[in-house]
């Protein structure tokens, strides 16, 4: 069973702080990784994709990938109350070519 | 950016009736679409993979005769919940993969079966 694990949270950070969200996955052959944000009652929206080891930055967001450790993270700098949502880690599995989602981490940014 | 349109956004139906949900990729062609279901405070659960021009692939535990999927064109997939029951009430979300492997989601359909 290919799995994606996330801490369910909630993770509470003060406004302006850095929020760090983590995800581990079991399929060592996976090559594509994604972070989605989901507001309550809404469908997920893509924040970032990452395919190579290292960091990838996009505005206030930085995704980090370490395939050897099977670990992917998302950093949100200068967190805003509007960032409060559930963040889903998704992995495109090798072989079956399916997108497997973690249970999500609920982030609360306190004003 | 890639847009996926899903309709209806909300539907209430009586037990025993069928409901059809449409998912369209508006500005790109999607040979593969995915249907997910999400219960409150839970993660997305993949129901089936919809491939254009061929039969859908269902996940274990998902009844293919109850959840009929048709992917008749490169931009349209439909999910029909047949003989719906209250336990089928959920948030159904479709998604389409673009050429870059990124998954784009529709806005979801909240189904309530009374």
C-alpha cells in the first residue's frame, strides 16, 4: 500500500512567522510531488509542484524535496491569516501512475 | 492556467434516484481524469481513474455499477451515482491531469441524499 503521511495538526503560527509543513511517502519510485491548499468546503488548489531534490521557491512558498529520505516539505514565509487552510501533500506514484494524497495538515495563522 | 469546470456544485436528491456530475477541462485536453470523494474532515479518497475512450479503473471497494463513469471525449468525464442512498452523501471532486502531470481540480459537487 503506497502511503503519504502528514501530521494532521492543527499547526498554529503567529502572523508573520514561518510555517513548516512536512510530508513523508512510502513509494521510493515516485518522481513527482505536489502541495495543494484546501479551504473548508472547497476543492484543493495547487500551490507548488516539485520534481528534483532541493528547494523550489515561488513567492512566499518554498518546497523542499529529499528523495533519499522520502520527505517533502513546504515552508510558508510571512504567514498570513488568509493562509489558514488545510495543506495536502500529493505524490504521483510510480507504476500505477495515481495521485495519492496525505490526510492534510490544518494550518492556523493567528492574527 | 488550466481550468476544470464541475457541475453541479450542489445537489440534493431523494434516496433511490440517480445523479450525474459533469467534469470538463476547459482549456486543455485531458486523457485522464480522476474522481475523488471526501467526507468531512477526511482526506481525498480516489474512487476511480477515467480514461478517454476506455473503461474506468475503479479503486478497491468502489462499486463500478453504482458509480458509473464515462469519459467520452478529451474534455469531458461524467460520474453518475445510481440509486443514491444517504450514505452516498459526500463531496465529490473531479480532477484532470495536464500534459505536465499537474492535477487540476474542479470546484466539487456536494451531494446530499435525503
